C-alpha cells in the first residue's frame, strides 16, 4: 500500500467546501493525512501523534507519527464478507500506561454463521502487533447473513464499555431481550455484564443489555456529561439519532419513520407507548456512519454539536440545538462515503472516507 509522503501536510489542492444551511464563522479546510486505505471503518488516536485505522477486509493499520505505516500482526481472524470484517477500534483512556485496545470484528460462531465480537488486546512495545488478544464478548446466537453487525464501542467514564450490535437482518430479534441482536450492551472491562444493567436477573433476558429495539447502530459517542448517544440506519427513510437511556426500547421494527425497501409500511407506524422517539431522523435516508460530539476546542461555536458522516450522500452532518436539528451539511470532494468521524487531541476533526480511500482532518481556514 503506497505511503502518502505528504502525511500531516496541508493540501493546497483540496477541493473547496460547499457549506449548506448555516455557515460556520470561518470555512474550515481539509488536509489529507493518510492515503491508500482499503475500506476504512474505525479510527483511534494514540499518544505521541500516531493512530490506528481498521480496514474492514484486511485488518488494523498502525500509522506512526512520522507517517510510516504498518499492518498489525496478531489480529483475530475475522469473517470478511458483506458488511462484516474488522470494524471499530478504541484506545483505552489509560493507553499511555496499559497500551490496551478494544476491537470489534465479525467472528465465526459455533454451529455456523457469524456474529459481532469484542476483543481486548495490547499494542506491542514496537507497535507492530497485537498481543494478549482476548475475546471479551461474542453474540450468543449467530446470524446467517452478512449485514447489520453494528458495530461501535465506547469506554464510559466509569470504565464500563458500551457495545452496539445491529439486528443482523433479523429484525424481530431486536425486540427479544433473550437475544443480542439489535441491542446496545454495557459490559465490564473484562466482558461481563456490568453492574446495574436494567435486565439483570429478569428471566430469559440477557444481562448485558442496556437498551434495545435498534436496527443497525453505526455511530456512538458520549456527551460532556457522560450521556450516551447513537446513530443508526433505518430502512428506506428513518435513519435515527437517539439519546440512549437505561432500559429504553427504541422501537425497531415496531415503529419507524421509514418504510421497507419494497415500500411496505413498517410495523405500527411512527409511535407507540413505551417506545422512544428519536432526537432527530432523516427521510430520505442518508446512511449515517461514525459519530462525534465536539468539545469546542478549535471551533468554540460548535461546542456540544454532533457530527455524523453520510455514506449515501457524501457529507458530514452537523447537528445542534435543544430540539436537535441539522444545522449544516459539510460537503466537498473529500467527503465521499464518510465512515467515521473523530475529534483529535488537538481539537481538529478527522474523518475516514471510503470513497477517497483516505483519512482527512478538518482545521480552521
């Protein structure tokens, strides 16, 4: 894979941004950071300026601060078919001391089929391999298809882990508390059900479940108060941003603001007692992926705003307000199939573009 010799340099040839809705106070500019990626999915920053990027079909790439690239050895053997493969990656809050990472991937399960799995590992001292790789969690029931794995992981302030899992194309299971399909889970760092989970001790329910009724969560992030948010794909219409609450049911497939791809109505319509309403939804679908809630470090006016990539329409959505609305669509030649969006330690905004096979950062113009 070719190395971009202009790593961490501003591209003078970056395409002009087309900003719709409310314009930012100063138009940002894009800088190409890593090129030649193969279906990038997740991004994690490391102390000292390096980063890790998952490539869905090929593994995990270590990009060093000097621009050198190395594909990590020791990654688990994922099933790389359809939407499955190597997905999210997160560096632990104490990474500088522990070198601990979490990786989500599609794992072959007993009896056939695949399911979303979460592994813990350490990055080796030389940065060349994953060591002490342990599977912390895997779905109890395999899915037969190759879609809707989720899959994002977030480390909460108390050290617990939130893990998002899609319905695997088996929508009715999203309402089944005995299944991991279509759920957000809360786990200890060792992979056990976290203390205080809402369904622990309920007969027939999975003790890992934190919330349910999800279709295919493709982004998840914490706000400044530690509140959890997620964004998920609807069917034809009805992509949702949700504030995730303990024990809450987000309705899939009973309620939705979309319809089936055939045009047939989904479930009972858009509302039902006991089921949550989205904080925001898109119709038509924009195919959201990746989610970041911004600190305001470089753009103070954007503090607390939510940034979400669009796979379908090639932009980054900026949402804000008490009644969450899309304030801006950040569009350019670089924002093709945005798969992940992250805030870097310096406050710049990074994103992965599947269409451009690259990682970019956004900085004030």
